[in-house]
């Protein structure tokens, strides 16, 4: 019983050389064999468990990275929209009298940020980056949206651009300011500009607004007056034909009449006026060739 018990408590491993000439035997107790196997398993399991923990961290990190990238992409798309708006605003910059107009666009006071962007002294991209760095991205984007909404409203209401088709021949026959009246030969203040262009050529509204007058006017013949937001008003005189009605809403570029020779006129031309708070201003500041 004793010898058989001892045999069960030990394991014998026989090792034979490749040429079968030598043989070795190795006796290992059962407990030692189990301990060795357990040790080998521990050596393999610990790295595997460690790797699993590391993989879990990697997956968590990838999930966070994906969410952050998705958010960045969303914000990037919004910023792309603002960059497009900025490029349009720069294209509409006041080329002839930028300093005068950007200080007070047609008499309407603007925020310094608006003035700087339109004048070109501040890069719109820098403005966006600085704004985002100051705080929450969402809050800053809402501020930018409000900023551009305000700027867009001002732009739509400001009478900029020519009221005639520039693809035709044209010239200014009488500028804004003092001149000799062609009928009385007396010195008078000319409250607009006279633009000579082909007879019956189209006349366009230079800003969004509502028609407040569309009828004959003493001295100006067939005449259209448009009221715009921010206290702007434009007048178009000596028309051949009126194409709008009193109370009608118009947008920049809409045809409001045809150039004519009605009223007190020495020849076919358009008398064009801009008023701000009922005060006449020089329309020359607002004539931008590529506005429509």
C-alpha cells in the first residue's frame, strides 16, 4: 500500500535523445507538477488580463475621440458657413469711400466688430478663433450667428449698388452738391445724382424695402420712393414708366421702372437720391459695381 501510494504521488518523465542511444528519466512529485502548471498559467493569465484592461481603456478612449471628432466636424461646418459669409461681406466692401462708410454705414452706427470686418482691418477667421477661445463653443457660435444676422439685416437695408444696368453705356451728368440749375441758371444744391443711360433701360431698387410713393412728382415726373429699414430712403425720378405700386415690397435688384425723360429734364436720365433720417446724402459713396 505504501509503495503504490508513493507511485501515485510522483510522475516519471522519460527523455530519449534523437539518436535513441541515451535515455533520461525525471521524477517529479505531483504537488510540484501542479505548482509548476499553475505558475505557467499565472504567467500567461496575468498579461492577458492586463491586456484586456488596456484594451478596455483603448476602447473608451476611442469612443471619446470619436465623439470629440464628431463635435469638431459639426462646429467646423458651422465655421465654414461663417467663412463664406465673411468672404461675401469682404466682396461687398465699400471700394470708393471705405473709411467714411464703414465708420457709419450710410448714417447707421455699427458695432466696432462689424466695422472692422467690413473695412478689412480684422480677419474674419481670426475673429472666429478668438471668439471660440474665449468660452463655450456653442455660446460663441450663437453670438456669431446673432452678429451675422445683424450684419445681414443692415446689408440688405443699405442702398448700395447702382440702380442701372452697368452692361449698358452710362455716365454721371450731374453729381451731388451745388450746381447751376439748367432751367433757372441759378446756383442750387443738387440733392442727388443724375445718371445718363439708354432710354427705357431698366431701373433697379438698390436695397430691400417698401414703396411709399409711385406716381408723378412735381419737377421729377414719374417717380418712385422706397422706404428701407434703419431710416434709409431712396428716390428714382424722371422715369419713362413706373413698374411698382405704392405699398409694394421690393428687394435689391427688383425692376421698379424704366429710365425716361419725364418732368423737368434736359434729356433721358435717372435722378437718384439717398436719404438718411430725412437728410440727403451723396449716393456716390454707395455705388458698388458688383453688388447684385
